[in-house]
């Protein structure tokens, strides 16, 4: 579980640097992706 959290926070940092998004926007995008992966 801790590894999952670390992975998510790394993803958020990476995306926010890459796209210049705010933390909240990245959270929204990541949760959309996780939902897609989780239910597909």
C-alpha cells in the first residue's frame, strides 16, 4: 500500500512538472486514469 502511495505521488510530481498543472488538476487526472484502469 505504501508503495502504491509513493507511486501515485511520483506520478503527480512528474505530471505537474510535465504539464505545468496545479496539484489539484493532476489529482483529478490521475484519479480518472486509475478509474479507467481499475474498471477496464
